[in-house]
C-alpha cells in the first residue's frame, strides 16, 4: 500500500468512527450493512467503530450476504460461516 492510500484509509476509519459516535449520541443503535458495500470494508469499519464506542449488546447490526459467483462462494453464505465471521468484531 502506498502512503496516500494508507492516509486515505486512516481518514475513512476516522470519519466512520465520528459518524458512529454522532449516531450513538442521537440515540441511534441500529446499523445496517452488507459484505457487498465498499467491497466488504463497510462491515469492518463499522465493527471497529462500534467496538471502540459501545458494548455489543447495546446495538443491533443488520447485514446481508451478497452472493455473486466468482466473488463469493456458496460456502461463504452458509449460516455457520456467516455467524462465525459476524462474531469476530
């Protein structure tokens, strides 16, 4: 990763954390995401921002599994695998 890409990533993470903080301060505790948003990074960024700002049991996270042959295997949408990956954050 080149330096400008690294700085951009840090800015996106920082912005995501601020948006999540603002939402939480307004009483919003429902977050909707999907592995197809921003090539899957939206779930990762949301997970990190939530982990830094609130206990997991205090929020509701909705996610969707995008299936597209060649991008995501049918194994990846199996409930067990989805559950395991969602519990990592």
